[in-house]
C-alpha cells in the first residue's frame, strides 16, 4: 500500500469559537484516536513560494525588533520584499494581506 504525502490537511474543519461545556467530549475538540493526525493540521493548502518568501521576510523584520504594524511594513520595504503586486507596503496593505492569508 503506497502512502500519499501532503503538506496540508484536506479534511480541515472550519474553526468554531469554543463554547463552554462541562461534559467531557461534548465540545468542539475532536476525540483523541478518532481523527487522523496530519502534520500540517491548520493549512487549507500547501504554501505558495510567495507565502514562504513572505514568512522569511517577516522573520527578518521581527528579528530586527519590529513590533508595530508600521514598523513591520517599513521593515519589509527596507529588506526589499514587495507585495504580490510588486508595490511597497503600507500598514493598511500589510494588514489586508495578513488578513487574507489568515483565512
């Protein structure tokens, strides 16, 4: 039997806000042993090269000490990482991109 290797979870269920429940096993957490554990449980698809490069650029900017949105957008511009459209980052465009990638 051959195994198929994937870098994302094709069976990922939509996230639901937790609802308090005092009965064990009755919440939104899946029961151990009843669901296959994928290595990349929160991905809807494999990351694109742009997403990987974006992550690398963010790591550089955070390592330089950027904490605020405007500092991160300025840092991305400083390290030369442009948006998918090739434009410079603004705090607004960075917030929109992070929101879109988080979906």
